[in-house]
C-alpha cells in the first residue's frame, strides 16, 4: 500500500516547491494537486462535498505549473492530477502539458481525470454539461493518439485535427497511467475504454465501506473477464482509520490519498508529520 496527499496550492498556502520537498522528505509516496481554472461568481451548482465552497477552489495556482515546480525539486514521489478537468482543457495543449511534465519528472506522472461538478464553470469553457463525458472521451482518445503517434489525427464530434506532430512524447509508455475519477454511472465503462485505473472519492458519495468494497469487487471481475490484471485503485478522501484502510487493502486498493486543506507552511507541515506517521504505522500493520 502506498500513501500520499492531495492539496490545492494557492496564493496563500505553502508553495508547491516546499510542499513537494516536505512530502518526499517524510517518506510519502505521492503528491496530487487539483484542477479548477476559475469559479463563477454566480452559480447554482452545489459543492460536491457540501456546505460553502472553500477559497482553495478560486485561489489555486495552475495545476500543471504547480506539478512542474514539484517535479523540479523531487526525485521519487509520484506527481498526480487530482483530478484534471479535461472537459475544460484543449486536448492538444493538455497532451503537451502532460507529456512535458512526464519528461521533466523522469516519468513520475499519474493522470487523474474527472467530469467535474460545476456546471457554470464548464459552460464558461463552451462545454455542454449534458455531453461532458462524450467530450471527455474524445479528448482523452485524441491525447492518447498524440502521445503514441508521430503524426496524430482525430476526428470526432467535439475534437477534430489531421496529422499533427507534437513532442516530447511521455517517458512512460505508452503514456502516463490514466485514473478515472468518481463513481458515476458509466465510470467502469470509461475505465475499460480509455483508462488504466480507478480513483473514487470516498468521503463525497455517502456510500458505506461495504458498498464501496462491492464496487471494487465489480471492477476486479470486469478485469478478470477481460483477461487482464486488476485495475489499480487510488482512493481520494481516504479516512484516517486503520480498519477502513485494512478493508480497502483487502479489496484491491493500491494507494490511499489523504486530503489536506490549503494553508501556510506552519499549519501544513505538522499535519504532514501526522500523516507520515500514520502511513508508516499502517505499512507495518499491512505488511
């Protein structure tokens, strides 16, 4: 079992360089950074975690820039998008961002993607809310073509280009692992079609651990039926509960990510100490 954190890097928090160094020095395995280009000042979309929307979501540094800064000062930890809102990002530019980050980091990128929950934010980018997963699929398939072909083409309803050249190609072959976020209807179909793993958010969906374990068993069965190895599972919003983590490990989870609220260094670093100590204790119990 591996352990890591996810935190918005903001204009008032510990910065990406210092956060990444602290995560690596404490023996954790991964740093994930979320993605929001902006937050509409007026919206009807309800915050996915409930309650008021924290300022993290509108004060965040660009995800790819923060991860590039983290890559420059680390050697070991995995660097993840948690999650990249691909519906809001041009696929040609995003393919370049991901490949460049994988190149800079020496092949340490995990590409987590999601459909998003903020309708108004998505529509500001010209993306139709009710077709968002079709848009996401086309953009992912187009990026996969760019990463693996010297001259890539893609012709879909929302993405169209013919014979383009784009380097660098990702260090990881054929490209960085793609983790499909959430647990919406159709999630496992997306994992099978253009993903490499699953990344559910445990604290947001209200499902008990038994229901989540059943979903993990369902995904394992789909992999077996397809004649492939089990899909890796990374959980977000992981409770810091030894019994829950033991259950997750038993049901095929490979990595647990703990959420950390954006804050200055003197607040974040003691929390990282506690998470690192908890992770080390859990490694001993699970070994």
